C-alpha cells in the first residue's frame, strides 16, 4: 500500500575464488532496508529500537539475545528488523532465567519487560538437567537438586575393588558428603562415585552420586512424570547399608534394595544449587 520494497538478507556466503568453494556461510534472515518504488534514492535502513527492563525488586541480570550476551538490565539498542529471543539471566542463582521471543520492527520501539520466577520441579535446570527437588528456601548454599539430563553409565560397579565400610547417610542433602567420603576411602578409579565427581557437563563440575532418599525423589518426581529419559535399570545411590552393601533403586517399579557393591548398575549424577 505504501509502495515500499524491502531488502532482506537471507544468506551471507564467503567463497574462495581460487577453488570456488563456499568456506563459510550464515542465514541471518534480516530485513536491513526499505526503498520507495520508482525513486532513485538511497535505501532507508530498517532500524527499530529494543528496550529490555525488569522490576527493581528483581535485582540485576545479564541480557542475552539469541544466546549471546549483549549487556545488563536495563538494556537499550537500535537493531535491524528481525525476530529475536531475549533472555535475562538473573544474578540470583536461585531464579529461573526469563526468556521471550520478540520482533524488532523498523521505525518502532519494542519493549520487553522481564520478570523473575522460581524454578519448579520438572523444569530444566542451569546445567541442562531436570529439577527434581525444591526445599523451599536456600540454606547451606543450596535450594534445588538437579539431575543430569542422561545417565553417566549403564553398567558400572559401586566399589573400587575392595569392600570398605565407612559412614554415609541416606537423607536428602547428604549425597554430596557421601560422594566425598566414598572417594576419600576408595581413591581414584572408575566406579560410580568417581564417575559423578569427575563429571563436567554444560559448564558445571559440581556433580555427585545421590543419596538413597535423593534417588527416590528422582524416581517419584521425574521418572513417574516421564521426565529425564530414565529406563528400567537399577541405579546406584551413595548410601551404604550394613555389611558393605549399598542401596540401589529399580527405575522399573521404584523398589529400593540393598545390593553387593560389585554389581553393575546405572548411574545418574545430580547437583545442588
């Protein structure tokens, strides 16, 4: 209706003129300019403005656009016309990142107002796994438990070649201390606790083998809800029972049992934050 034509950049390619090969390419799909039909004038840049803000009570946060950090709250910028994903990662480690899809329109102002929310059981956690426990408030340096997105092993022993009896606990919140105690007693090697302790995943390296009660919460809150990609295998906990035996759990029916630590069970690491 306004007899304007758009200039869109669908793809950018870098070609080696010697070999005629395309050595790099990108598909930004950006609307970069307009020009008026029938006029020999320079194109008008398709520029709009974006503002990202939050409520004062929510505190500070870093702003990301399409996965790249661009600044902090409040954030203002001029951009070419395009669809974007705006994310705010709060300074509060216990807050769930805010994410929203928006479109910057030429000649208009696009406003995104970020809001802070708590994680819920079943949400994707900071490490890309699944939140399976919320104790309601932060204490002793953590509030949530997050399970890794997949198993670290489907066949691994709990012990490291020797039957050793040492003190571990079964309650929620004890898995990390159990893991440290197991490794201190059994040393280096390829076994369940060491596998979790040595895990580095999505930038996080604070994983541990869950306690008996933590493992049961994973079954109740994730497996039963169809989350986490769990199979029907038995999984190891970090909790010893009497006579060197160790608690494990079937993710077929939820049964917990005391087992010989030289059995081969699956392992799913967890972390607290």
